[in-house]
């Protein structure tokens, strides 16, 4: 029985916020999909991408971590990915979507407040996400997020 080929990743160029650009345009370099990183590597790479203005790419890194995480850590990584994509939506001007994702991300990571894995400042991120969601919903910009790890 022949195997089914895997679907090809869309090769269309994208801007720094993940929006498709016309073919032949210079886009942002894509983040390779499915890369297995250690949790500290994932946090460091996502932080670098956030610091340099690429929240969509940070979301992709955190999504890879979420997909490969241990079952008891999946909500943490999912929540961190939601925070990054919330920032992406805020920068795209999608206030409603940004606020919803920032709040959802805060809810997803809240269970890790007492014993945050990998030094993730969960309490600070939750407080920031709630403030950022309110600011975005009111038409403002979120304050810079706390660092993902020390």
C-alpha cells in the first residue's frame, strides 16, 4: 500500500506577524516547524523572538513546545503560546481576538502559579496578561510582557 505524502508547508512568504505576503516578496524567515527543543531552549528562543518583534514566530516555538511537552506541562506551554499569539493579534489590530487570547493564556497558565516550571514567572505573566487584555480591549497597547524565564 503506498504511503500518503505529508502535506507541504505553505511556502508563501509571511510578514513578521504571520500574515501572508504576495509570492516573490521578501518575508520574514520562517521558524522551522516541529523542532524539538528543551524547555529552557524553547523559552530562550521565544523570548528572543518576542524581544525582536516577532510574536507570531514566538508563538510557533511555544506551540512546538506544547505539542512535545509532558502531559502535566501541556497547559503551561499552550498558555504561553496563547499569550504570544494574543500579542500578535494586538499588533495586527484585532483587539477583540487579542484580549480573548491574552485572557485565555492567563487562565491556561494560572494553575502553575504555586510551582512554576523552569522559572517561568507565572503570577507576573497572569497579572500582565489581564492588564494587557484590558488595555487592548480599550484601544491601547499592552505594556511589555515580563520575561518568560529568569
